[in-house]
C-alpha cells in the first residue's frame, strides 16, 4: 500500500467520530506499524516529569497501557524537545536517546512526534522495534507519524471539549431543574426582564396572577400589565435602580390583568448578572436584566382595609361615647360630695385614658405605612416642643433639658411623637411631684436622647414594650403609647433601650447621624 493510501486510512480512522477514541487510536497505531514495518506503536501522556503509556500495539512488556517511567529514562524525552519528529533507524549509532532508556527498553529503531492539545504538549505518538532498520526513515514515514500525532491530538482535544460541554450542560440542566422546582413551589410569580424592560421569562403561575401565559408575555414590555402611565414610570425608575445593582421593592403595587381587573401586589426585584463573569469580578456593566418576584397582595390589602375601617369606626364611637361619659362624670364630680365625687373623678380619668388610647391607635395606623426615607432633622427642636406639651399637661412636673443647642439626626419629624410618649410616661412614673431629666448628646455616629425619672421604676411590662416591641394585650393604654414609640423609633433606623432600678428609669433613644 502506498504512502498516500496509508494517509487516507489514517484520515478515515480519525474522521469516524462515532467510534470510541481508544479504538481509533489503536487502529491508527496498527496501520502505522504495518506501514513502517515496525513491531511496536504507542501513545503516551507526559505529566509532571512522568511518561505513561495510554495505548500500545506489540508485545513489549514495558510498552503496555498503564506502564510508567520517568521521562528522563524514556525515548520520548527528546521527542518533546524538538520541532518535528525524532527518527532513529539505528539507536546504537545515536547519542540522542538516554543510555538508561536504551538499557531499559532495548529499542533499536524509533520514530516519534509530540502530541499537542490546546496548545500544550500532551504526550507523544511513537513507533519502534527491538531491531535496527537497514534504511533511514523516509520523509513519507516522518509525515505519517506527524499525521498520527496531529490527528490524535485533535481527537483528544475534541473529546475533552465534548466531555466538558456535557458536564456543563448537565450542571445547567441540574440548576435549571432546581430553579424550576423552587419556582413551582414558590407562592410568588417569577419574572425576568431584559435591560429594556421586556419580559424574557415568566413562571407558570403568571397565568393565575395576570391571565397571560408565559409565552404571551415573552418579548412584551412591562407596561402591558400596568393600569396607567404613572405606574409604568415608577416601574421604569426602579428598573434603572436594579440595573445599577440595587434591589427594589414595592408594597401594594397595582397591576392590570388581561381581563382589565386591578390587583395589588408585593414586588421585589434584583439584578441578574452575566453568569460567565465570576461573582467576585462582577460590576454593574455585567448586569443583563432583572429578576422580579411578585406576590398577589389583594386579599391582604382587602383584609387590612376592612380592619382599618373597623378601627376607625370603633375609635370614633369609643371617643364619642367616652367624651359623653367623661363630661357627665365631671359634672357629677362637681355636684357630689366626698367619696361619691372621688368616684366620679375616677370615672372621668378612666374615660380620658380610653380617649387617649383611641388617639394612640390612630397614630399607629397613620405611621404604619409611611416611607422610612430619612432626612437631616434637628431633634433638639422636637424635644423642646415635646417638653412644652408635657409641662402644659402636667404643670406640677419638673422637666430639665440639657442639650448642645442643636443635634442633627437622620430621622423624620414624626419622631416627636415618640419623645412626647416617653417623656409623658416618665412624668407619670417620675414620683410625686415628678422629676424628669432629658439629656441630648451627639457623636459622629448617632444622636442619643436619655430620659430619666426618679420614680419607683418602669413596670416590667412597659419595659418589654420599649425593649422588643412586645405588648400583650395591646389594649393596655400606657403600653400602646409606648408600643407606638417603639414602632416609630425602630422604623426610623433608631433603637431604644431601658435601664430600670429602684431609684428610677432611664430610656435611651439613639438615632443615626446623617451620612456625609
């Protein structure tokens, strides 16, 4: 068989991508040994200074799959060092092969070429015999060995790529399945948007939420589900925020269904990064879209609306009836004498407390959903107003204020309600007559307002309200006012702590200072 026919055979062997790589390499070695009239053919892998035989033909005991030796003791050491091939027809007359290799393997004829995979030396393709050759290797012989090495390297490279691709696809499929099951088990509907605000994905639950199938939403702008331009404008502003790398949230956000109904939802959106970019290297330039979780809040909104109506009606009725009771009790207290007058005064005081309770409940509802966006605020001015109000209500109380003249905190004016409630509470528990000290201090990180009384100490139940927002039952009037204080302070990024002893109680309100 001529050289051209042999080369065509080699091309055909490695071109058969359906055959296993091991089988193709072994067949190429068999073709090569026959064409070169040599008894041994082998493929090696060279790593960390060690040569390993991967595939072999012939019966040489040291040239069998799995056999290893140091590269310095192998015929292939010189092969990977030179360009082209190493071809030796009579090893005994050559100084190229190490003596230790000749002593170990006893090969007298050798021809080999290095195998390159992804630009690096992978190993060698070699043919050899224990007897020397009478004739030198021809150019056709060198080309044949080079061809086997080159096509073998390409086949290995392709198999490595396909294996890595399969592993990657398996990992992607696994993550996709995990994602699918998480989305399916979620109470929320999941949407993905591109940077232009168009749907690129919608979970199956989108149909139950909006009446559109995922396929119908794909490619459509987010305005498809918006009832008006104002809603769309808000959505686009927050999409820009997400594309700048920040999450965005909305409560009671209106959406319009396919049938034209308006539903109210809670929404949270986060950026989606190019998954090819390592997490530690990501920047806003790598954001490719947004993922949005949407939960139907219509029932909650309806429930809260009903509760709000009931609360308003209840507060209105209680306040009106208690005002009547208090007025009649005051009249009786003036007309009656001795114990009966005192009892009427007790009735009047109880009615006043219930009226105050309805006002506290109204304050809580008003402040429940207000935005927590903070702004620089001078708390000294607010405390001064709170003290004046408490002194007006309790003219016998002694309230002393020590402050630096100005204390700018990152808060909102409604913090004054908390100051009033806590100072008034200190007056009530501050002895008879009440003595209350208010100290305001400022540091780089926070503004601290300490309110001290000299009374017997705040009861444990009221301490729990200020320390953790606990109030059971909520109908306890004093506790509800303190619970309002806790609610306002903590929603404004502040905190409260209480120190109580037999000599009095100190309530500390700490508010952050504005960022530079």
